[in-house]
């Protein structure tokens, strides 16, 4: 098969242009997948921190400060490098403990104004002492 000499230089550089267009798109797809994984991990950290805070605030005599400290401690330790600025809010009643944890997942590409917030909450019943019913039977 012989090529026409007039068309010999017509497609010169087409492959380079194709790669110049395709490479950034491929890079964006890869970074998006990794960013999604980081978001998922940060969300798992705040969910577990909320559960840790709720578990710490559940026993009889536990205060909201104990629940806040437990949730913040877990979020700080487990979220190192993935979660920044964790915030903890605890609401405690006689019957329940409700813990909200939120923070910001790290970003691979620093786009101004794009903060990826992650939030989670946990609610458990407060432990209490009960007295068995000794009722007088027939």
C-alpha cells in the first residue's frame, strides 16, 4: 500500500493533540475517585466519633463534657490527615444522649470555596438504674 505524497504531513501531530486533551480528563477522573475515597473515610471517622461520644455519655452519671471529649478525641486521632476542624455538639436528656460531629474533609486540589463538609450523628438511650418489681403475687 502506497501513500499519497501530498497527504504525507497532513496528520502530523494529531496524536500529541489527542493526548494533550485526554490526559487532563484522565487525571481529573483519577483525582475524583481518590477524593471520593477521602470523603468516604472522613465520613466514617465522624460517624464513629459520634458513636464513641454517645457511648461515653451513656452511663449513669456521665456528663455532656465526657461525651464531647470522647467524640473530639476520636475524631482527632482517627481523622489525622483526613479530617480538619472537627466540631462536636452533645444534647443530653434524662432518657437520651444525642451527639453530632462534623468536620471538613481534606481536598486533593485546593479549589477556593470548595469545602467538603462531613457530618454524622448518633443517639442512644441513657442508662438508668431500675428496681425489679417484687410485686406481691396471689
